C-alpha cells in the first residue's frame, strides 16, 4: 500500500496562520480557510447525525477462498430516520446514505486508518468546510465534523475519500459509497421505489491468487489509469439480479478509478435514463447505449415487463474506441500493463438480470419527469470570455490550465464572484495536430507563475506532433472525465471538429447532456462548454479529472468563490 503522504496540508495550514498566502487568498477567507472543523456547532440542529469511521477490514468478496483486506467506511446513525443508512451486507462499500432535500446533516468522521483521509460528498452542494477538500485530510486517530443542509434535488450521488495522493488507492481499496437524495417533486412521480429502486455501483478490480487487491504504483500505468481484470457490481463479482417482470430504477454509478463503461444490453434493446449525475432529467432519454465515465451516475429505467420467467438479460460494456493512446481500434492492450486486465473499450458483461417472477402491474415510464430551467449562453455573464479548463501534460504529469494541483494556489481567473453563472470551456490545450490554437484561452493574466507557465505551454505546443508515451499526443489521445465540486452544471455544447470521426462514432450516442451534471467526459479532440453556477457558498472548490490516477498525479485545480 502506498505510504506516500502529502504534507502540503500541514504546510498550508502553517502558511495560513502566518498569513504567508495572503497575496493568494483574500483576507475575508483567510481566517476560516484551512481550519479543521473539530467540533459541532451548537446552533446547528441536525435532522440526521451520523458517526462515520474509516478503517481496515476484511471482507468476503468471493464465495470461495480467503477474505480480502480492504479499507471501509462504516457508519452508525445517532439521530434521524432509521432509513437514513442502508447497509450493503458483507461489503467493502460504505452504507447507502438516504437524504431528503432540506435535511440538515451532521457527520462525525473518525479516521482509524493508518494514513490520512477525508470524505468528499461527490455531487452534493455543500459549504467548503464540509466538502472534503484535501486540505482537511485528518491523520489517524483524528476526527472531522461536517455540517450541511441538503440543497440538492432528488438524484444519485456518491461519497469517497479525497486525501490528495491517496484518493485513487483509498477508493480502490473500498472507501466509497452511494448517496440518494429524495424530494417532493420526485415523490409526485410514479417511479419504482423500495425493492424496485436498486444501486448499481460499477467498479473494476484486480485480485491475486489469494483474493487480495492488486493496485499499480509505477509509471506508465498510473498515467494510463488503473484498469482491472474483473468487474464488481455493488462490491461483488458476477453480479446477478433476480427481478420481477416490471419496471425498476437502477442507480448506476461509475466508482471505478479510470474505466469508462458503454452500458448496453446484449440483445440490442435500447436503454432509458431518467436521471444524470445528481438529478432527474426533464424527460426520459432512450439511447442505444449510455457512456458512463468515472464519477458519473445515471439513473436507469429498466423495464422487464413482458419478459418470460426464467429468461435472462445481460448488461454489457459494449466495445468503443479512441479513449486511450496508441490503440487504433478496440482493445488497447499493447503496453504491457497488468496481466489479464480487461481492455479499456473492450466488450464484457457487467451484470445479469434473471426474470424470476411474473407480476402484472408496473409503473409506466412517465413522459415528463422534473422540469428545470435550461441554462443557455444568455444566463452566463462571460459568453465571449469563457473560463478555461485546459487539459495538457508536461514531464509525465497531467495538468489543468498548465499547472499541477497546489493546495494554496489559485490563478487569477480561478477567482470567481459568488452568485455568478460562468461559461467554462474544457478543451485539450495542444490541438490534435500539435498546434497552439487553443492556448489563447488561458492567457487571462496568471499568477506569478504565468511567465514560466506560458513558456512551458509553448514548449509543449512545439512538441505537439510527437505523440506516443511521454509525448504530448498521449494526453490528447485520452478521454478525461472532468469533475467540478460544488453546484451542478449544465452542458452548453460539444465541439467535435477535431475528433477522430471513426472513434467518436463509437461513443457519441451515449452522452446524455440534457440534465444537471458534475462530471463530463471530454473525448480526445473534443471541446465541451458548460454553464456553471457559483452560488450559495464562498470558498475553495476543486475541479479535476476523475480518472483518479490523473487526479492524484496533480490533474486538479480549484476555484476560489468570493
Ligand atoms: Cu468524486 Cu473531487 O471528487
Ligand atoms: Cu466531487
Ligand atoms: Cu484525466
């Protein structure tokens, strides 16, 4: 297990106390920033109070052979409705959290691991001190207190550890779980509930002959991202669901480190989505297949009505191409990675659904779900001057906006006015053919790194044609799931002029861009523009690649909302 522990949080806090970062962070936030929240606020009266613990554990993942050493979140409810926690029995995944919009939640997090950790509530719109920013990582034996109100609409989110440089491995070893939010608008709809509303957390893992998790630590595998040899659903291999001949809601979440799924049925039946990342869609969307990148969620409406008892349906990840460097077609082995791993873009089964009982009544797919205001160019205050999120790489480090993550840094254009709605343009900084065309977008006036950064970017631009391992081509040839903390956003456009049309054709019908999102898959050559509200909370909110190996390698930055 990696023992690389990042000390920058401690240093950061010391700097803050000395006022040494005053030039970077405005005074209004300095007092609050970096202070670990150790005690409950007496005036905050929670509806739900949960005691969370992260610790090492042994779980029987396989029905045969030794138990597996994992890291696990466990939780107990000290206040609130009994259904606020749903345990997945005998599982490395933490319990499912069931919240109601408007609830006030307090969480005491106890770190009983032997390394730092902190929990992030991915998808929830919460204040900085409760967002699990890695500066709040706590050491073994310490406790952190979260307090927030559930502002989110009904939808599916998930929580995971977020301690910088340790995130990928801790999530891999088990530190994650699902979050469900319900609200009144959703309650008015006739959606599948109870035993017909089920989680579908998809992850890939590799095990040795003793059932122990294998992870990667060396380059170049880290830069490619971890790809495992078996698929687990809700923490178990060979998932089979026994279902009745009616409609179900399956809350699919991609909890994998770097694997991208193309969800589809083996018999070509289309798939229907009723929700994306953290909210219901305005209307259901039916697609031949649905792409699901790390960090993304999709609420599926799976209707088994009319299927014969005893029949089986298999949900696959279908073949696609073009998200990994140096792999023309499917497969993308080629680089001598961990043996037996399933190739990114290969075809493999995810879960089987066996019709075990005939029933005659089933909810019908609603024509309309929950309407919301569609954000357009008119709603943002910077139509012609989008904030950039530029994807690039230098010296085998994946970067955003030309920089690696630094706990105590924000660039000028990363300072955003509270209450604004911004257009953000996510793009590959080196054009597909080695040009520098897009770089103009990030010359907003940088911090004191700007001169060297600019030189760096030019140098990289000049190398653009090299491609291959270590060359610029590699990052451009990878797809990156870009995640923003805080409020959900909407997708304004995808610009595909520079994509490889043959590859892109294998994924393009699987993007559901009509809902609220917090993670978007940006394909090689693609430019995605989003409208992102920065409302309610001041402070530091991360944006990063949710390929967790990339995130830990520094492909993360932050906005300072103030
Ligand atoms: Cu799920 Cu900052 O991430
Ligand atoms: Cu997040
Ligand atoms: Cu990435």
